[in-house]
C-alpha cells in the first residue's frame, strides 16, 4: 500500500484516498507541433523499474494535484511536491542521488 | 415555501457508539484566497470565528469554519441563516475573486459519540485516529468506506461527519455496521 504525504494539506494520504494521474512533467505538444512530437506527447511513457515521477490527486481530501517521486520496485517515496512546476525540486533529486547514484529519468537525473 | 427536511430526518442508532443524523445544519462553501484580509474579515463577520489554519476547525457552538483545502472553507451556521449569510459574504467579497454557495441541503451531517467513537470511525477511514494523532480542533477530509467524508471532533468522544446528502443512507448504514454492539475491537 502506497502512502503519500500531500504537499498541500500535509496529511499522509493512503493510496485509496488518491487518484493516480499518470506520468509527471509531460510537455504538451498541440497545434503547430510535428507529428512525432504529438505522438510522443500522447503515447510515449516511461515504464521504469526504479525511480519514477508521477502525478496524483488528493481526490478524497483537499482535492489538489501534486507530484510524487517514488521507486516502482521498493515503493519507497522520495518526496512529494506541488504540481505548479516543470521539474522536480533540487532537494528531492539530491535525495534520490544519495540513495540511487547514477539514476536518470527522461531529461532529469 | 416547503418545509426543509434533512437527509435522514434525525435517524439514530445505539451500539458501540451513538450514531445520529444531526438534522438541519446551515453549510456554506467559501472559496477564495484565505490569506487575504477581505476573506478573514468576511468570515469573521459571517460566522464570528477566525479563518482556521491548515486541517483545523474553529468552532463556536453550532457555528464555525472548517478548513477544506488551501482555498476552501466550509462555514457552519444555522440552517435558516444560510441564505442571508451567503448574501453577506457575497457583498463583503464583491471586489475579490471568490465563490460562496449555500450547500446546506447538499450535505448530510452525523454525530458519532461514545467511548468507542474513535474505533467506529477508524474502521471506516484510512486515517490515524488514535488519541494524540487526532484531537478536537482538527479536521480530516478522507474516504469513508467508498465515499468522501469530512470528520472533526466536537469533544473527547464526539465526532461530527459531513458527507454528500446523496450518500447519507449509505454512510448511516456503514456507521451502524461499524458500531454494531458485537463488533468491538478495543484497539484504542
């Protein structure tokens, strides 16, 4: 069972209180983009064993969207942070680097 | 005008804990920037309490304010006063971006009281309700079995539960099952 601390209300929210929102930090490619960019925006997703960044919504609680950095193999949660950002905060990246040297995820790491 | 009736018309149940529907309760959803002076003074004028901090409630008897999210409060007032209170809020906040809606008849309120009240709710919610972790003055929006709910404490052994009116019968049912006289666990 996954327990994520909500960065807005601070409660440790059980997975069943949350709604998953898929992969975090997607760049939206809409009108004017190339077919390849649109294809990747719609379909290309990471499927890592290890460090992963996801969107979650505290749907049974404060209702806010947030991001979570966690490991898909151990379920360790490295941290959560508000959704109004285009990249993971440095302290979370540093924490991951401390525990998983050499990690990378898309353009981060 | 037709007479207002609450969802379950004060239905009650006695088991490990006393479960009762509280009857008519004025409830107002207020959304806006809670840090602004305009909202703080409007809330004070409307229900006579300060804007609560994160995950807190400020109560004065049957009126008060509950923190719902970083930009949302649930204001409690008398059922008959709700329309007038909304009008007052709308006037006071006319110049700020806000939303004030009377949701009194869209919600149901329950009271769960007795020495096993913590345990009854802990069976239904994925929340640490142990003494010390959850105390009067705090509020928690969570999942109660299959539906969203908000819970806070009025006193040492008394909880208040707010849920959507459409699921009031379901919530009463699961509270009754959790409070069944033969269902004590004694964990707290």
